C-alpha cells in the first residue's frame, strides 16, 4: 500500500477544450488541469519514490478530499464541519477529483487507471485543505469482500 498527500484545495479534472484553427479542429486540456496533474505526479514521486504496481495488479484507490472551511462559517458550524457532521457539497464533484488523481498517475504508479477496480472517495472539511490518496493491490480476500 502507498499513501501520499497533495497539499492545497482539491481540484477536479477540467473538460477538454476545443478550438478551430483555420480548417482544423484541435482539442486540448485546460492549463489549470495540466498544472494540477503535474503537482499530483510530483507529490507521488516525492513521497513514494519510484514505486510502481505490477501491470496485472487489481487496485483499490481511496481518496479523501479535504476542503477549507469557509471564513464566513459560524463557530458552531465550523465545529460541525470539523467533526464531519457537515460535509462539502460544492464543486468539484467527487468523480472529477478521482479522475484527475487517477489519470495523473498513469505510467507512474501503475500502467493504466483501468487497473483500478474499486474506488472510495470522501469529501470533508479541514483546517488545511489537501487530498489524501491511498492505493493498494487487491489480494484474494479483498476481492471477495468487494463483491
């Protein structure tokens, strides 16, 4: 199992952009997404080194996205947010957070994100925003539990 943290506000995968250049149409990834994907790769390599799962491993990924508590929150609301009684319902969506993390780690942590057979993702509030990621290979017992 490997664990690493990406500091800063959670980000989601941006939609591809399409532009017309004369008679050609080009698709590109938004700059904000490219920068965040590079940050994810950098933090993985900094914290986990060159570890890479085997090409035939089935993987489970767990992502917890910690959002900053809004400055306008009252003391009572702030305490409820820290306890997990109030969860973030704002953008980015959990599927986009997972997508940017999983796509970023292609060819670095694993061959392809198609190896991920189970995903757990949570959104929470915290004093310091970050994204915590755990990835592990599924053994036979975990494969049966996942059913």
